[in-house]
C-alpha cells in the first residue's frame, strides 16, 4: 500500500519517477536516511513526503547555507498547494521577533540550522507540532554541528516525529554514517547508485578527464627551499626524541600524530614539549607553503609568503618569527618579487579549456572549483583578461584586504550565473553543496581533493539534466597525484557502502549518545561538585524551568545547548560584562587556553575588573582543566599564575571555579541557578566583613557602589565634601566642580539618590 499522496501538489509539477515514489513511500513509515546521486531528485522526494505530512502539522526543512535555503523556498512555494504566507524562510538576517510571528502563522519553514538551534535554546518556540523534519546535506550531522542538537530535540519533543535526512555523499567511513543515523534517530536507509535499474534511465553522461601538468622550474625551486626548511624542523624534533615521519610522508595525518606525541609529553611535564609545539607550528606553516607552490601557483604562494613576513615582523607567533628570520626564507621572498605573472600552468590551462568549450558550445555554463581564495581572484582576473566573463563565488568571511560575499551577494551571483549574465563561476567549497544550476556543462577542479564527499559534490554540479564534463588538473609529482588516488579509493568505498545500505539497515552503532540532560554526556563519568548540587535538588525537577541569561555571543559555545538540555529557560541578551547571569551571580566563562592567552596577550585584569564592578556575586569559570594545567600553557612561570589567581580572588573578590568541559560548566551554572531561585536560604549580605573596614575604606566602599564612581573619583569627592551626606545632597553642578568628575558621573550620582525602592 502506498502512503504517497499528490493532493497537495499541483498537477504536472514533477516528473513521475518510480524510485522517488518508492523512497518517499518508505520514508513516510520511519525516520529515513536517503542517499541519492547528485541530480537524481532528493528534493522531489522531500516534496512527496512533505505533501503527505503537511496536513498533520508544520514542516521544518533545514539547509546549511542561505543560498540553499532560498532555493528551497522557491521550490516548495511553487510546488506545494499552500498560500504564499504559509511558506517562510528563516536565516540569521531575519529578526528574532519576526521569526516567532512567522513560525506561529506558517505551515512550512525552511531555515539555516543555527537560527533554529538558537531559537530553541532561547525558548522562542518548540518543535512539538512539527510533523516532518527534513535535513538537507545531512552528512553534516556530526560533532558540534547544529543539526545534531536539532535532531535530538525534535525527536524528544515532537508529538509525532518523522525525520527525512538527505545526502549524495554520506562518506566512506561506516562510523561516520552510523553517527549521522544516531543523531537523527534514523531507523531506515533508502539508497540508490547510478547503476541501479530504476535510476539508470535518468542518469546523464558525465565524462571525467584528468589533465596532468608539469611544475615550472621557479616553483620547483620554491618547493626545494621550503622542503629544506621542513627537513631542519623535522631533525630538530628528532633530536628531542620525537618519532618523526620522513618529509615525503608528512601528510596532515602524520602531522596530527606528531602533535599527539607532543601533547602527551606536555601532560608528562616534559619541558621540551614547549619547544616542540612551536616547531610543530612551523611545520604546519611550511607544509602549507609547499602545497600552495605545488597545486595553486606563484600568486597564492607569494601572497602567503608576504603574510608570513607580516606576521613575523608584526609581533606574531614565534613560529612565524623564526621562519621569517631564516636567510633561505628571505631569499625565497626576494625571488618571489620577480613573479610578475602566474607561473603555474594551471591558470593558462583553465583559460584554454574554457575557450575550447565556449568555441564548441557558446552558451555553456562552467564552474571552476578552487580551494583557496588567492587563486580564485587570480583566476577571475586571468579569465576576464582573456575575454571570458567570470565571477568569483566565495564565503562571507573577510580577511586582509579581500572582502567575502554576503549571503545576499551569493544568491545574486547564482541568479546571474543561472540566467547567463556571465559564463564562468570560480568558486571555493561554498559552491560545492546543492546549488541549483541545472545547465552546468563543465566543471573544472583546479586541484584534486582528498575528500570523497567534496569530490562527489563538485562533480555533481554537472550532468544533472543534460550530459556534462569534469576535468581535474593534476600537477605531476606532487600531492595532487596523491589526493587523486585517495579520493578515488574513498569514492569506491563509499559507493560500496551505499549499495550495501540498499537492505534498509542502518550501519552498526559504534557509540551511544546519552539522553538530553544526562550528566554523563560529555563527562568521563566521575562525580563533580555540580553533580552533587544537582542531585541534592533533583526532587524539585517538576518546578518551573530555571532562568539563565546568556550573552548572545556565547551561542557559538556548547554551554547554552547543554543548559537547554538540562531544562534551563534561556534568555538571550547582550551582557556588557560576563557571559551568564543568574540572579545575583554574573559568570565569565573562559577556556583554560583563553585564560592564559588573555593574561599574556590581552587585558585579563580589565575583564576581571569589569566583571567585579558589574555584579554582586562575580564568578569566573575556567573550563578545560585544573589550576595545575595552567602551568603547562605558554611556558609562564608558576609564580605569575599564582599571583594572578591570588589577585583575582583577593583584589577583585571574584570567585574562581575550574571545570573540565562545557557539560560540567553548564551543570555548574545550573547549580547556581537552582540556588539563586531556591529562595529558602537567608540572603547573604551585599557587603562582606563590614566591621573590619577602616572608616575611610568604609566611606569609599559605599560611594564606589554608585554607578560611574570609581576609587579615584570617590576619593576626590570625599576630599572635597568631607561626608557622604554632603555628597548625596550636592547638585549636579557642585559635583562637576570636583576634579575628575564629569557630567556623566555627576548625573549618575544625582539620579541614584532620587531613585525609589521597588519590591520585586
């Protein structure tokens, strides 16, 4: 029996494909992962499932980028029989108040996941009445990505949950696929490959060609210089008794393994580890330079060398400073001055390939994928100089002098490309997923990529509705060749895994995810002080949710998510000081690394002072270790750490607490919230040890409680007026007559003396 109904879809809207109907029918009976080749109509499957569920409740569809969200908005607005106002779009640019109004009035919402996650944590609405959650590009549902939180919250709170996860590339690692399924509570899998009988009639031919190019002499010389610098650093680590790989085998995996060795020695209090970690940073920088020379070219390499020089001369990391003072680096930088045009043959090859394509097919649309922005801009200039209309397509972030593209600009770029206003789109990875550009005739990889997911996504931009062609540029004798074979092997492994999932079975669960609010989640299992406080009051769980005010800049951290899972009611605000506020308690959260970095490089005591002056009970939580762990970071003398901690506690009266991770931090904040809202204990005095104060200290203590009045201003006022009575009865003009007292401070004092007590 088929559950699929087209009653909410206009007639002749989508082509009837048997595999799409079969998949949709299956997806209506269980939380389902759908794996379909790019261009085979995953969105059409979602439409069929949504049309069958729309009468049962709201539909929520998630997509990772704003261009994809807008694309889905257009598609479902056109292909579902709903009123115009019933289909809405949420992104970060939609005001929160408007989102609440739209959520309550709409029937279909398509959104970026971060917006939904933040709204759920803030309690702006719930997912209780959502009858279908569609997760596009669901291979992202791992780690800390917002899909993970939303999937868990939806399956816990929806009255009748149904999840549809969609991807063309779930990855080659079964553990990765199992994690996706676990986070979305997937119980069934529907997969197809291009060779399946029901899919084959709709697959268009896609030619794949690898073009091998020779690296020019100047770039080989640059690689040789950088390799020499790498050899020196590897030898240095070997002298410190670290197991180092041969330079030829210095992959990212090998670098990560080397870093793990160093971190282990740090835990063992080995002083050589501090030198080693800095040398490791040099290896990372130099290896990146080699990769740029081999696969990107002289333009990208020179830009990188100049950035390294700027870092080294501008007080950057010691790693950058040491590299830049090496005579060989200086000679290489001088050599790069002569690179007045792009030396790598890839740039000319791209122009030649596109010219040949345009000569044979003048109306062609072409995408060139490039990993690095420096190469993107170089290629756009190169193509435009050759008379080929090209436009860059990059992410939002801006760096150095180059501005990123806002999401609005990205959407406009896609529209212009789709409508033929220019022929070539030169894109970074932001263009790899889900772009609806059906008539792309040619895709060019400027370099091979080791990720099977990225490779499949790139290739999938062509051959969607007509035949297409993919050309991959390979520099002979470089990492390009290695990445080609790695990617091919992983793709084959992934296709084998996708075929195996045709049985409908979810990959074996290799781990378990504790339920929301489980205190073991993210914790090693040892009891903490926060656990004990929580358990003392566990019998009060039926009370109204406790309130925690969270600074909106903290939403990138995991702590608000854990607080929400614990049942806290979150209020988002911009806090002038601190990150979390509960009753009288204001909490500043720092990772243990950030604590030390702020002490060395930024104004830690300025932040502590602002915290102390903004709260009755200021607290600083240092997350990620214990006091002894502070001594192992940045090679700071233990006495400096001890003096800092003593000053925070004694000079500023700020309580210092250490937690081992974000989960324990959330539990600690929740414990504070319970005690602040408990209301059964006697209220602690706002002033500690009053009788122990000298008269002058007591007078100053009282006066500095006024807004805008610091110790220096307080002393000047007391010297001038003599008593608190005279200060508090003085006019604004009289107060401003005191040295250092401006209009703002005087107004604050006068205003405070006029305020009335208000019972809460």
